[in-house]
C-alpha cells in the first residue's frame, strides 16, 4: 500500500492499468489530456499499447476491434468527442462488447468551452446513440473513487459484456488529491469464449462480432436479450451514498463535483437548524431509485443540484413517484454552483413552507 | 477421378444474395482461395463493411467482424494491435471506403497498419439503390446524378491507389478487375501479394477491385462487363501502384 498525490486524469489511467487494461485508443481533447499523457508513458511499461487515433470516430471503432478480439480496452474524451463516439457505442452495445469509455465533461452545447459541466447526463444515461441500449454510467466524486471506480468499470464491462462509462468533469479531471494505491493483486480475467480471435482459438465454431440482424424477429430477439441484461443490471448495480438522511426533510441530490459542494451545504444548513440531507448517486445508470426512495423516507422535498439545466430531475421524480416535490438548482456552460447559492435555495425552500 | 477444381472450404456453400452478374461473388472467391492457398484460415480475421457485402460475415467461414459504415480499417487496427500474429483484412465497397471511411483508410495506411484492404470499386452505391459513389465516373447516370455526374455539382471521382501511393506507410497497392478470365487470374495474383505483404509485416496493403453492378447500372451482366472495360478501366488503370522493393 502506498499513498501518492495524483490528478483525477492520472488516477483513471492508473486504475485502468491496475484493472488489466493494456490498450488505449484516443484523440486529444481538453480537459482529459493528462489521461492520454499518463497512459502514453505507462502502458508501454506494462507491455501495453497507447495509440493516438485520427479521430474519436476511429478511436471508438478501434476499441470495437480490440474488444471483439478479447482485450481489456478503453478510450476517453470530453463532450464533442463523446458525441462523435455515439454511433460506435451503439455498435458496441449491440454486439455486446465490453469496454470502458471516460467522459470528462465540459461546457456545451456546441464547441462550448473547457470548463467543468454535467450537461452530458442525458446523453450518457438515456441512450445517446441510436437504438435501444444502455451504458452503465459511474460518477466518482474524488480522485480515490476515480481510481476505484475505473477498476470496477472494467469488471462490470466484462461481466455484463456492455460498455461502461466513467463520467466526471473538468474539475475532477484536473484536481489533485492523495490516493491509496493498494498492493496489486494477480487478477483473474473472465474467459471470453465469444471473442473473434481467429479459428486457431476455437476450430469448431466460427465467431462473428455483429449487431446486424436483417430479420426483424432476430433483431427483436437481441433486443429482448439486452432488456433482460439491463433489468439484471438495474436490480443488482444501483449504488449511491447517503448523508444525514435519517431525519432529513430537505434532501439534496447531486453527483460528482457538485455532491462535494452539497455536502458542505448540508452541514451548513444543519448548523442553521435546517434538517437537510444528501443523496449522491454513484451509478447514474442504473439510477439508484430504490435507495433514494428508501433512504430519504422523511423527505418533504428534494432539490437536485447539477451543472446543467436539470437533466437528473426526472430520474429523481420517477424515484419519488410524485410523493413530494422535486426542485432543481443548476449552473450551466462551465459555471460551478458555490455553497452560498445552494444554501440560499435550501433556505428559500425551508422558509417558503415546503417543509412545514 | 482427381478433383482439380472445387469450392474453397472457407466459402460457405449457400446461394449468395448478390444480384445476377454482380462480381462480388468472384471477389469473395478469390479472397477465399488466397487465404486457403496461404494456409492462413486459422489466423485470418475479416472485417465486413456496411453495403452490399455486409453479409461477407456470413459467407466467409472464418472469424468475422461486422463494422460500422466506413470504419473497417479502424476496427481492423484494433484487432491487429491486440493480435499481431493474426492476418486481418477488410472487405469494403467504394462508398464505405472512399466516402464515409476516408479518414479511417487513409490513416490506417499512413500508420502502416499491417492489414490488408480489399476495396471493391463498382462506381455506385448498390445496397441503397444506385446513388452516386465517390468513384462514380464523370457523366455516369445514377439515382442522384440523373443528368450524369458533372464536375460543378459533384466534383471528380477519387483514384484511391494513386492517392495512397505517396504515403510511406503503404507497402503494396494494386488495382485489378474481375470482368474477364484474364483479369481474374491477375486479380488473384495481386490479392495474394497483398496478403503476403501483411504476412511479411511490411505495412499496409490494398487491392482495388473494379467490379460490376448490372442492377444499378441498368445494364445486363454482359453489357456491364463491357461498360467496366470501356468506361472504368480508362479512368482507373489496372496494375500495381506500389511494391515493396525486392519482394516479388
């Protein structure tokens, strides 16, 4: 065990290497560049490959090839680059190929800017590409958790044969924090009998990596199998953290960077006598609806706080099923909400009769 | 009696879905024969494109990938980098390779990826019903150039071999046709060379195959063969465009 100071971007790289990822295909974009710098040096040390592609479109398709050949593989990008990968993600999901994709979100829409944002929530959790499919989406809120969740992402990807997205923002990507690097263990990788690695590996059964089924009955059959898988993920993988929820009447809901600010807001509100609490989703898909509804039983209202226009609001509304109102406070375009602003919103709700 | 001619074992014994007179079947067969003759069926991995030949994944009895439109060279890059001892090839049409996939094939070539591209140029989009391709020749009538391809509206056709030849990463480039027995014999020889270049690890190899599309050209199979000879070959001269020094 050792304790080192790391940037979020570097922690993703180290987490990937520790998870046994040996292939990275990517294209430069701020604010995730340090991840590529880290892996360009680190992967060759462990016999791996960092390859700079000609575009994000090429990157995600290289990931498709590498994953289909049986490798643990990842790519990373931010906003515009992730948009370019959507077709590829749909193909990966359709062909049931595991991979890890990192999105260090930046201000948008359009070219936007390189400041932190959470405005890709819809894109990540509701589809993004074409067709019925889902990504597993993980939202760390510390450099330590970036490291841990990146490792977990590879396990989930292989277990479910599905792309997993690790989603954070420019602040998480750039900030440095101490992390505990656990002693490396010898990993056992799951067998991949479906990989199309050449007949030499499976002389009696040809393997095809494919998402094309011309006959609608066969295409629907794939969709049904995907739905079964997604149902299993919804039932098993929901994850969130609660803070001071037991008697909380105003419950803030926030993920990633914003969840850290909201934790400070909750503490401040408590000092002022306001019974506030916090739910922090760790999995954005599957959204931790069960835990949110169960953990915040005394809530009289919810306040989602996000760096977007309110993309998580409807997931919270669905989780509480109209029992209590759900409000939203957000900053956009690369602006980060500060504790004072959020506290004012909490006070408004409290004095405005929402919690009477 | 000795059998002197048979179907390649790695080509599935089913009726292909290709139209009468289409030469995809000939090109499939040549690739299959080359793979068998080189004895690489256990290590060959193919990437099928989007377009008429998407079902190549079903016809070749080896491991196959179905890639997204135009991205086969990127998919092949991913496979080859993970499994460098496998023989990885793409089979792509002109829309797939020379229009939507321009970025991918040019960069796979300039990186010198040790993969082989079999590029079927029939000067038209077949699967979608006969629209202009990047390789549609000047004056050619298609569904989207109803008055013939003209330079002011649609620009000029792309000559892929000529375009790739200056790139240092390319090791072998050839253009062949499959419209006559003589052309087919040469086509097989050059396709074999492209795979041999990959086996020797020399860099990117590509064989452009001039092919017919009677259905969307609006011609009979025989007329199509004649049209290829008279209209396509003059614009797309056959031959080897790049050879690794001292190999063949």
